[in-house]
C-alpha cells in the first residue's frame, strides 16, 4: 500500500515548521514542507536534514492560483493525492480587517487567511 501524504502550508517557520518536525518524527508517511519563498523553504528543509528529519519540499503560495495549480499537478503525479492537509499559512496577528490598513493590505489578509482556504 502506498504511503499516506501530509502537507503543511506556510511551514518554513513558526507553528508550521514545528508541525512538520512533529510529523517527521511521528507520522509514518510522506511529509511535505511547503513555502511561498523557495529559498526560505529550502533553508528550513536543510536545517531539518541536519536534525535527521527528511520532509519533501515544494513551493506553494496559498494566495497564488498558478502556484497552487503547479503544486496540485506535482502531488497528483508523485503521490496521487493528499491524506492530511494542515492549512497553517497565514498572516499572524492579522485575522481581522483593520480599517487603518489600506485596500491592498486588507486584500492581502483576505487572500491569505480566508480565500486560500477555499482555493486549496
Ligand atoms: N502564533 C499565534 O499565537 C497564533 C494564534 C492564532 C492563530 N495563529 C495562526 O497560526 C498560523 C501560524 O502562525 P505562526 O505564529 O507560526 O505565524 P508565522 O511565524 O508568521 O508563520 C506564518 C507562515 O505562513 C507563511 N505564509 C504567509 N503568507 C503565505 C502565503 N501566501 N502562502 C504560503 N505561506 C504563507 C509565512 O511565510 P513567510 O516566512 O514567507 O512569510 C510563514 O511561513 C497562522 O495562520 C496564524 O494566523 C497563530
């Protein structure tokens, strides 16, 4: 039977990175560390490798449809699907609309924290 697949969004740092670490230690399957910035993501993977942990890596910006499509195609081809999705990516401390922000800032919060959950 093929291995189960877990994907953690926004996992180059913070809670997402800790979840990847925990899954690598406890989950008997494939764990994907994903990040919007490839450099930051690969640096996080290199750090985990030094600790003896070996997640897979793929770029994924949850607010970018093209990036989501590329990741979907990759997962489809390599694994056939996802068993566990941890929708961690977010704009911390900005889970609300702040009227002192300008339109673009508020749009970014909506795209990352809310719309991405519908798209992913
Ligand atoms: N920490 C708390 O006390 C707390 C409380 C309640 C809820 N949360 C939620 O828990 C989650 C993680 O929090 P955290 O404290 O670990 O936050 P964090 O340290 O700011 O990490 C957020 C992660 O999300 C990534 N991210 C942001 N926009 C993205 C996008 N468009 N596509 C993909 N990844 C993106 C960031 O990437 P970059 O490094 O590229 O920016 C980073 O890796 C967030 O959703 C946050 O809202 C946190």
